[in-house]
C-alpha cells in the first residue's frame, strides 16, 4: 500500500484523487481532498445539486461521505488484489471483475464498519439515480471500460455496488467461495453472457436478471 500526496502522484496513470490497484501488488491511496475537488475528480459536477440535497436531507456531511468513499474504494482495490493474487478465481470479463471487488469491500464493511454504509448508500444511490449516463449496458462496459466518461464510470460502479449488496443480503459471506467455484482460475474457459449471469446469480433466483434489466434501462434503484 502506498499513500501519496498530490506532488508525488502518478499523474501518468490517473489524476490525483483516484484510488487504484496497479494490477500487480500495489494499492495507491491519496491523502485526501476537499468536496469540490472530489466531485470534479469523479466527474460528478453535473449532479452537484442532487448530491448536496441528498446529504443535507439525511444530515450527512460531505466530509463523512468522502471518508466512506475512500474506505470503500480502498477495500474495493484490495478486493482486486485478493482476486488476482490470492483467490482461486478469475473474473470472466470487466463487469464481473469490478462487481466482485465491490462484493469484497461491501462484505467487510457490513461486518466490521456498518456505520459508514448509510452515507455511502446515499452517495451511490444519488449517482445511479441522477447521473445522465450515456452508456448503461454491460456490453458497453465490457467493450469500453475506462473509455466511458469518468462520471459514467462512477455510475456503473454505483450499480455494481448495489448488486454486491443485494447478493450479500441474499447469500452472505459464502459468496466469494461460490465465485471461486463458478469462475475457476483455469486456462481456456469461455462463458456466454447468459452463463455468466446465471453463475453470478448463484441461488438468488431472478435477482441478477432484474438488476440487469433495471441497470440497462437506467431505472432508479428501488
């Protein structure tokens, strides 16, 4: 883990403020930022009013939301490290790779730091409900990945977070083992989109197909 300030940041890789895993062994964290910079970094200035309104309505300070976001993202990137280097799984595409990292983060927070979930839920719900996403399909995410606008990328991640939370409430902390079983780290395995959806769903029948329909139609979270 490396914690860097703005003068030390790897600007060739990402603007200051992002939390990311380098794909091998390093988790890169920032030392913090103010709320205005936070919205700019994540491409959320267009929904600034909705974010402010949601925080005020729920009596949550922006600082607490930024803290919860940093905590969740740190665990999310640690989830990537776990899947890549320590687990027996191999994600079959981009969206499942991001989803399972959110599952890893959400499981930890739900068990050990649940008091920060409310603020993070409100933050993600506001993004998924109000950000004017240009791309909403899983196919677009798998094809374009980080080439979508930054705000659209955050929109996808908010949706993945809610899927992770949905499946955690359905299955609990055995899901990571299920993911390892369903998507083993074995050469030459190919999955159709339909098979991926079925394997991701596990025993929560209908939950993932409904989530996909709502996500790709850009419907508000229930």
